């Protein structure tokens, strides 16, 4: 395998902003074909960018871009997006299941509309996009599916107070477990990637404490660089893993992690599902998210 994604076609769900866009930009610097799936086609009052502005940035970074407005809850729209991708670029080499919905609340505080949204966008859309992309991935010389999903930790603390969200995210993780085993012999790599710390995204700014929380996060580029390091690996030798971004980069020789910090030297906010649950911190996050 080479150390580049040049001329590879990568389809990214939720690629308009944040981690998804950062992964697209990193692939674009190699000269990849990057397909952005997202819902935002017109400027949003509270969220930065659109699928078209993301595509413009990808083109400027050196890649070829295709922006597709797509509701990942729709079978027909996802199938059409995959068909459009193949018609434009001739196939699909990589699927990044990045799109995710979050609502941090307990059982009594979670409307079923929010519960359904998280399960439709997280676990169901991951399965759906994978199902439609796999016939094309099986034709690729180095096919990868990468899910932004956590390692499965059955510590009951991760379920207390955030049961609906935990169920939805672990649904993505279960897709990694199942798909990696089902398609191992065919050479399709299916892996998960999860940040060690909070990442400065719109979700953090809007739900977890605003600008103060963002300053305790790392930039999306750390996840993008880790994703790149995974996606250039031989798919037949790298599957079924639950990677952590900083560990992947450390294995690749990265020693300076301050370059990814929003505020170098500031204490970093640990991400969910890693280590032991901090009940005081979780309670504070839940309080912030419901204000």
C-alpha cells in the first residue's frame, strides 16, 4: 500500500463541518475524490458552512469534490447518493460513517423524537450507508469503512443518565464488530476511531458549555490525521480495531500534541466512553446540555 489517498474516492457522511470536513480536507491534500453528504445546503443561523462551501474548501485543498444533499434517514436518498458517487468517480474506495446525532439526557428527559433521531442517524445510517457502499467497496483494491464510534465499555456508569445516546453510539460500534468479521475474508477493513479528548465542534459549543468547553478541546485535525493514518493501511491487515486518535498518531511518530490543542497547555476535557466515568463531570455536562 502507498502512504497517500491520491485518486481514491472517499464518501463522508456528515461532512459539512467539524470532524467530517477535516477528514475530507486531509484526504483532499493527497488528491483524493471527496464526496460530502450532509443536509445543510443553505446557510444555517447556528451552524457554520454548507455542503457546497465544504466542497469548495476541498477543491482548494487539492481534491475533487462532490456535494450531495442527503437525509441519512432516507433509504432512497442514501442509495441515490451512492449511485451519484459511482457515476461521478467510477467507484467507492472508502466510507467514513461520521454523521451523528447527540442529545445528552436521561430516560425521563428524552423525547421519543430525539431518541428516534439518534438511532436513525447513528446506528441505522451507519448500517444503511455501509450496506449500499459495500457492493462497490468489494471492487476496490484497498477498501475501508471507518466509523466515528467508541470502544464498547459496559461500565454501567456510561449508561447512567445518557442511556439513549449511549445505545445509539454503541449501535455504531456494533456495526464495526459485525461488519469487520462478516467481510474480513473479502478484504474490507472496518474500523472505529474515537477521540481521546473533546473535539472543538459545533456540538461541543452548542451542547457542552460553549466557548469555555471548546477551549478544553483539541482541533478536529487530530482526528483527521489519525483517520488518514488508518485509511492508508492495507485493508487485509487492519480490521476490527477500535482506535483512539492520539494512540494512532503516537504509533505514527507524532510527539507534539500541543499543535492540536485549542489552547496549548490548558487542561483537556476527556471524551465519553474512555476510562472510568466521572460522575461529577457527567452531571455537569448533562446540566449544560439541557439548559
